[in-house]
C-alpha cells in the first residue's frame, strides 16, 4: 500500500474552487493568512486537527487533501 501525504496543491485547488480566499480561510481557523500560504506552498504541513477544520470549513473530506507517494 502506498504511503499518503498532505498535498499543498489539493488545498490550493479546493480552496479556489470554493471561492474562499486565504484570508477568509485563515480567519475561520484563527490563524494568520501567511499560515495558509505556507500550507499551499509546501513550507508547512497542517496538523491533523487543523486539517480536519480546513476540510470542515471547505466542505470536503480530509482524504481530499492527501496524495499517494511512492515508498
């Protein structure tokens, strides 16, 4: 079974598809919008609780933010 990891591109695509700005998502999470930028640029990874809140805010499953990677 391949390993799975957070996909910054998926977060960016889903957020944009839903018409949510980085700032609006950041406010929903109680973080600065630079944190969202860092997630989307792969400089940081959200922890599980934060990812769950992002998924809930955007109306998707947490699995929508992960991708399979070769081991």
